[in-house]
């Protein structure tokens, strides 16, 4: 049943019951209850689409930051775009860290609520009023409104917001932690929604001309990447008479129009399922993998050339011009050592390929993202070289790989790096130290060697630290003691039982 709001702010239908069942003061509670409430409140279709686009398993979902971190990042990077969040105050406070972390220097709008406004439907009225207040064409091209967990679970219907106000586009999305597995995929939620809106504008046309255009057929690049990579890709495409198009997610709205005006789409990051769906609906082909290393670049140029109808001799010319340089770069900066790779950016398989071509032994690569058709070429290549590829990798699986392999270097998320260093294993944080480097073409071929080999050669420093702190204890006995504290698991068990009984009693009262 559709949720309908009248001007008095009262909710008609069943969603008031669902909203009443959702705690307004916090979001990170029982996600099964939140999901059930969202389905009851009319969001079943949204959750079903998430389940198709971003499948979980074999376990539930990877441990990750709040997914809205990703969608918020995409909006904050766009010029002339306002962002409004609807969610619990604690969530919004935490997510504004994104704007500081990335140096966006942009305001993040927030529509507060309480139990009364949530249950009566007044929250939607407040959101709509906020959008009307912000949507000024002299300031913005678009306003993005994001429901976090509680408003999504309560059925707040952003889909019935006006599609545009005074020429300013209005885009409402749901990004609940119980529906979107990772922050990487939340980037796709917003990118896909914007592409869908832009495609509708193109169909009704005309649309604003992008600031920069090419006389050559272009290849749209899907997925965030190091700023130099699109330039490098453009140089590799030039011999085939092609040019690099916009990078999606884009930096401004009119680039979305140019993204559709392409010969093909390169899914550099293979998890942008919703965005790919919009491109395929528009009749655009999609090519997976990326031009990393010698083998990867050769195969990618061939696939792009075929997708764009480039003649065989032109495809061979492009390969012959770039591949010797890549082979030379790989030979000049070899990597020796056993390395495990894990992360949640979506480029983990590409990094593993590049490390192997540089000479490293990579027995394990884990990614928080799902298996999709656009990463199949990478999976097949890696497994043929003895690498175990773990999609939807959990923290436990990544750490178990480090414990089993005992690598010379562990590349991973913060807790993986922390665990490895505690074991005197050199480790590098994937997001800041690995993915923030060029990966494509000749530049990518030599970009990892210096930081990777420097970390591996520092193994002696970890050994020295471990020897220095040997005997100080760990866990409850960490530190230097005259009398080492005695662990009392019976106390912990007793208190855990008391807390569980208290929670059960409060739950009974609440129902």
C-alpha cells in the first residue's frame, strides 16, 4: 500500500504502525527489525532492488563503515549540489566527518525528527520544507536527500518529493545500513539515481552542453580512481581513435549527459550495478576489468576496441605502442615477497593483478564487494595463478588469511593492518596507501613497488619492537605488573547474563 501524506502531516495507511516500531533515537539496532519495519512501511520494493543489485553472502555482509559514507562522498564531490540527510542525530553527526575527512568544505543539511514527527508523518513535511528552502537555482543544480536507517525503516517516502523546484533537480534516495552492504555500493546508489534522472532529461531534451567535449568517440569510465588514471587511459585509447570520457561518479551534473554520449562504458570498478543498468537501458555496452599490468592492458584494449568497432590493426597498434612500456616498467621495479590483499574499495582484484605481474606472490585477495560479471576476467586470471579470491570477505576471513599465509606484507583494512603489525608482519592500509596511487598503464606498473618494497624491508623494525615489548602481556594482562591480574571469565559470564535478562525484560515491557 502506498504511503500518502496529506497537508496536516497525518499518515494514511499502515506505515504509522511501522514508524512507531522504529526507535527514533538511534539507528544501529536490530537490523532484522528495521528491515521488517521498512517492508511493512512500503519499502519492500526498494529493499528487493538492493538485494538484486548488491547480493550478500555466503555470510551476511562485510563489516564496514556506515554505507551512507559512500553516497555522501559522491554528493559532496559534485559542484552546485546540495546534500540533505534525514536520520538519527548520532548518525548525521558521524557522517559529517566525511566532509571534513575529504576536505570538501561543504555544508551538510540535516532535518531533525523525534518520535512524534516520525510517527505522524510530519518528518516528510519538514523534509519537503527544507528542500524548498534550499533549492535555489542561483546556488544549486541539484538537491540530494538521503534517508538513513530510521526514516527508511519508517517508510518516509522521498519518492513523492517534487522532481524539480525552480529548475533545481530533487533526488531522494534510501541508503539504509540494513539494505546496502557497503559504502562502496552506496556510491552506486546515488550515481545510479542521478544517471536515471539525467537519462530522463536526455529523452525529453535538449540538455546543457558539457564544458568539455571530444570530437572522438569516448569511453565513459565507471568508478572513482586516482586522478592521473583517466589521463593515462586517454593516451592508451588515442591510437584507436578513441578518447576517455567522463568519470562516473561525476564532478558536476552536465557531465552525466556526456557520460551517456559514449561509444562504450568501462566498468573499472565492477560493483556499480545500478549505474550499469542505466547505461545498458540507454543502449550502451559495458566492458569489465581495467588496463592494469601487461596482460590486463592487452586484454582490456582488445575488448574496448571490439566494443567500439575499431579495426583489428588499430587495436594491435594501440597494444604495440603501450605494452613494451608496461613490460619495461614492471621489469625496472620488481616486487619480491608474499602479499595478502584485502579491502573494501572494489579495486582489490586489480591491485592483486598488478602485484603478481610485478613479481609478487599473492595467495589471497579479499574484497567486501560482490562477485559480478564485470570482475570475472580478473577472477579467472587470478585463480589461474593460484590466488584465492574471496568476494564479500569478512574481517575474520581476511585475518585468517594473514594467519595462514604469514605473508611478508599484509595489505588491508585498518583492523587487518593492526592485527598483522601485532604479529610483527609489515602491513599497509589499502585505501590511503595503495588505492590512492595510479594503477593504469605504465605509470601504474611501477607505482606500487616503492611503497611495497619499503614496507617489506622494514620487517626488522617490527621484530625489534616485538622483542622490546616482549613480556608486557596482552589482553587483561597488558602492561607491567608486580602481580599479573587474573582473568575472571565467570564474572563476565555473570554480567552478560544479567544484561541479557534486563534487555529481555525491557523488550517485554515495550511490546
